[in-house]
C-alpha cells in the first residue's frame, strides 16, 4: 500500500519529469494548479508501480490536453498491462517519438509496444537502437535487453508452430466491460468462481487507503455464477467472502468444500485465506494457519487432489529469484507446515506463479516469466514422476500463450477444456474469461472418474462411497451441502462401487477400467427415500431418470437431418435458423448434421420438434462426446449419461 504519499511526492515527480526530458516544439495549454497536483499524484503512483491507480488520472488529464506528450507518454506506459490498449500504447509512443526522440527509454518502450502488437521485427529494430548506447554499469538495462530479446526469439519459434486449439469467449452474461479473471469450475461443471474488478466491486471507487475517491479504482471481489440448463446465470459477489480490500479468487478444493482467496489490505500485504462451505453458504474467510503466510507476499494457492499438499507462490527470501512456487503439507494438528521450495526444475531467476495440480495427481501447470516464455507469464506443464521429481516444464504453446501475461489456467478433468482470462480486441472490455478446446495437447489425462449427487428424500446428504479394486480401495464422502461426490481411480483394474447409509449396503455397481487407456467418466446419482416415515430406507439409483437438464463435461448434442445423402425432396433452407448443415464421415459413411450445439437434452428437444415439423420428419438427436459421434442409446450404454428409455 502507498505510505506517506505527499511527504515524498514532489521530489519523486521532479525525477520523473527530468527523466522524460520533454523537448516538444508544440505549444501546449498550461495545466491548471489542480491538474498539476493530479499529475504529480499520478506520476508518484506510476513510480510506485501502481499503474492501475495512475492510469485513470493520466487519462483524465490527457482528455483535456491531448497534445501534452509528457502525459501521453506516461499514459502509454500504463497501457503496457492492458492488452486491449496495446494499439493505443503504440500510437501514443509513436506520437511522442516523432517530436521527442530523447524521451526516457523511448526506443525500449517502442520496442515493447511493437512486441505487444506482434510486430516482432520492428520490436527487434528498436531494441537494437536501445542497446547501441549502453549505460555503463546499468545492469537493469542489460536485463531488459536480454529478457525482451529472449521473448521475441521464443515468440517467433512458438508462433511458427501453433497448436490446434479453439478459444471462445465465455459470453456477455459473465464477461463485462470490467475485468474478469482467475476462473475455477467445480467438478460438477455447475459452479463458476472467479475474480471481478468493476462497478459492482465492494466499496466502489477507492484510493490506496481504501477511502472513497472518484479518481480511484475498483478493487477485486470474488464472484460466482451457476449453470442452469447449460447456460451461466447472472453472476454475483460472494458477500461473506468480499471486503473493501482486494479479494482475489484463487481456487477451490476438488471436493468443493474449501475456497481459497488472496487478500491485500493494510493489515495483510498479500496473504492467503480460506472459506468453508456450509449448508447456508460460504463462511467468512480466515487466514490459513501454519507456515504459509509470512511478512512477504503470498498468493495463488492450490490444494492437491488428496487434500494433503498445498502449492502456493511467495516472494519470501531464500528462493531462486523473484516469486517462487512452494509446497507444504497438512500437519497432524490441522496446520500447514514443512514448507519446501519446489526447486530449480520449476523455479527460475524470474517469477513463477499460479500452481495447478490436475485431478489425476500427476499433471502440474504453472505460469512463469522464465523458461522459454514468449512474453510475461506463460502457462507451462510438467508431470510428477514416481520418485516425486518433475519432468522438464513444457510451454503450453501459442495461441494459449501470448505476448502478454497468461496466468490462472484451469483444466477440466478430461483435459478437453481449459479456462483462463485474457484481454482481446474482440472482447467486452478489460480481461474476459475464455474457454480453450482442447484444454491441453500431447499427453492427455488418463484416469477413471466416478461422480454424482447423493440425496435423501431429494435433499443433499452426506454418506460414504467406496470403490474397491483388485489392488486399491478408495473412499470418499458426499458433500452434505450439495450431495456431490467424486472418486478418482487409476486405470488398470475394475472397481466395485458401494454406496452405504448407516453401514447398510444399499447399492453396488461395477466400473470397468481394467482395459481403459484414456479418461473414463461415470456419472451416478443415488437417492435414498424414507418409507412411510419409518427408519427404513431404500436406494433408488437414477430412479428419476434423466431430467433433461443434465450437463456433462465434453458432451454436446446436435440434430442429424440425413444419412448417406440429402433428400432431394426436402427444402433444407427452411431450417437454416437451426444451424448450417455439415457433412461428417462416420465409419466411412456420410452423415449430415446441423452445426448448432446444445448442452442439454431439453435444449435440443424443442428445436428438434420444430425441425421435424418444418422440413425433416425423421430428424433425430445425436451426441458428440469429446468429438466422437454417439447415438443417445450409446451414450447411455457407455455410462456417459443416465439410462432412461424415454430419451432413446
């Protein structure tokens, strides 16, 4: 936080103004006394690297003084952290360079601006100009040249071999003109937790002292949205979690019971907090106990699938340089201890941040400014070996990674979808949330996941679920607040699943995983019912069948309108509102399918009825699970959706 602002303001601003060395011949309208004070405040904030607070002040002054190149210069530098403003950054710096080629580090800043706009050759030209006149003994200049030169080299290499992924904006229900970042999706694909910064933030516009200030900025809040009928509902802040400080969503435990946030306040200069989910909602967060938090900055934590290891980033001393990744273990008294640096295989002299351990317990993702990053933070992947070491980190590739900071990457259990935030020109404003499909390339997660909801008289309940294999037995409890449960099982053996209530065997089923080589998903809901208000209970697994509102990760539905060839007597133009007809080949045979995708059976049902009435009486629905086409009956047979005769 900013301390003793006005006691050192004047001296700091003199240094910044001298560094700019303005030599423009243009006559500019003189700043008023009030504007001069605002400029000094903005320049001090800039010097303290508080660019978000400085930016709106510079912009306001520039709006009234559009030819003031000094203000234009500092405004441009603030835009370095705003990818949606990078084109404007380049324009402003070009304007300044045209009239003042001696502005402080102008060739270096132009090199960065061209780099941010993917003009890599121009960036190299200006970086070479900056390097021509080295300042003797200036180690910072040398580091800047080496780092940006390395980014340009890596960007050219990675962009020359782009990976085949599709990025999609999450839409204008979740994304706004404000900033949305650090997404986390629960294992039921029904809850989205993320960080929001905008007009709805708790406390409104504030200055660095958490005081209301119309010239201030909005602070971060933790927001959530739920999915209904395959679509995200209107998000809202989690009141019990948020404060007038910066509250950033970090992650959730895989069982959905714990929410981890980071809080930056006058009392906590970057500490990690945890909130527990109860039957009434999320509790007020409390600081994590043990050795995680220190007087240094701690941020971005993630709990391992088994709940025994917590990964986090920290600026504490004794690391490899900058921010490093650490891990600690749960102690017998419930605190976190035995903190260990994750080593130089992961950490570099640059910053590392945002750890993520996949549900399979082997795949580990993180962001780094080092390794072979193509600019700022890039997302990297590595795998945990049997001896607890990690493989050499690999860059996730372009276009997942860009010339900007790429961080807060979340991967679905099957690896078919990733979620992260980025600012793009075609977005809704500042950072937006995006999906990436597939979420990872190369080695895909391979495991069996059994999940579902357990209810008692149609209300969530907590019971014990057991999966017994030939050499492994795993147990878990369903969440008492949501009824959700999840078991992650290694492949290579079949498992007998048992649902128990009060130690009474009520339901069993076998999951076949002995011969599986890829991700296996089994969804199983069980409802217990009390008979005649007595203590006797029965299990009615899937007794209510499909509601039609179920959303399965990696599964979409489409309408098939023809097989082998189109019907010459059918006017397919009548159904163009339901999507474009695509030809696909299944087992060497052509199939003609509308390209519109649906997340739930109820969504496709209404459109299917209209397609049948308008033009194609024999049209029917099919499913695409991880890109492969299935009949609805096949989806049920494979356990991808529940068995229900009325939907066959």
